[in-house]
C-alpha cells in the first residue's frame, strides 16, 4: 500500500508562542513522516512584518530546504474583525503564502464576528472555528476558505460540529495540528484518528487531507 503523504498547515515556533526553533520544528515534523508543513506563527498589528520576515529567512535557508516542503504563513490572532481585511492584505504583501485566522474557538475569547470577517476577507484557513454557523460555512465554501479540524486540546472539542457542517454544506475541511511543542506533532495514524473521531468517514478523511495538498499546491508547493 502506498504511504500516505501527510501535511500540516498550522504550526507554531518560538517566533510566537511555540517552544521549538523553526529549524527544529521542521526536523521533528520530517521525522514524523510529514512531506509538507506551514509555519504559521501568531501575529497582530505589532509583529506581523517582523515574524513573516523571520519565517521567510528560515524557508530560504538550508533548514527549509530539506526533504520536507515548508510554507511561510501566519495566523492572525485576536484581531478586531474590522481590521482583518487590512491585516490579510498586509500579510500577503509581506510575503506570507498562507493566511490563517484564529477563529472563534470555545476555549478562547476572540471577538464575535471574527469567523465572518475572516471568511469575507478570503483567507486560506479559518482555524478552530468553534460553533461556526451554517451561514458562515456556506460562505466559506463560496469564498474557497478552508475550515479546520483541529488536533489541539480544547480547540478540538467542536471538531464534530465543524465536520458535520463542512460535509453538509460542501465546504473544504483541512486538518491542522496547531503544534506548539513536540508532543503536538501527530503521526499520520493519529491525524486519521482525530478525523475519524470528528465523525468523518475514511473517504472523507482522505478527501480532507487532499484539500490541504490542493491548497499547498495552489500556493506553489507540491
């Protein structure tokens, strides 16, 4: 049987609140069997350009040119909804290839309306969107915004809700570990268990993983 290519489009290094150097994060993911990861450290108005610049340095260095593809990205975090479109534009101009927004997870108090503003801004992935509404899931599908099935403790509590609506309204779910430390980097088998635990079938899980690859390829990575 062909080995599953595994991809993770949501990780953090010590450039924000992770504990690993970007180069160590890349190596640990490679050792777990990943073919591609995105480094998506938390940013807001205060650190966006600095963090993106540092991630771009990693991606252009030997640490970023191993056997694993590394996508420079960011997770816009606790941004007032009205400012999200401006920050999305600024992040893309600064060189981020993948834009996530920290969604309305039930375990952190981001501002109400964050999910809708992020989807309207046509970001790439709405991370851990919590009790997202059917209307926002429909809009995510129309705007080609992926919605995340989270591997992170706490954020994952609403995975079943997210998965159900994604399937019902034909939106594109993707998996994200939301890695902050070594133990958060899941094996391919663990990723599948998280997706199956959210209520997805084997076929839907395979499609979810393919969604992430399609997004990566759209951003120039294979």
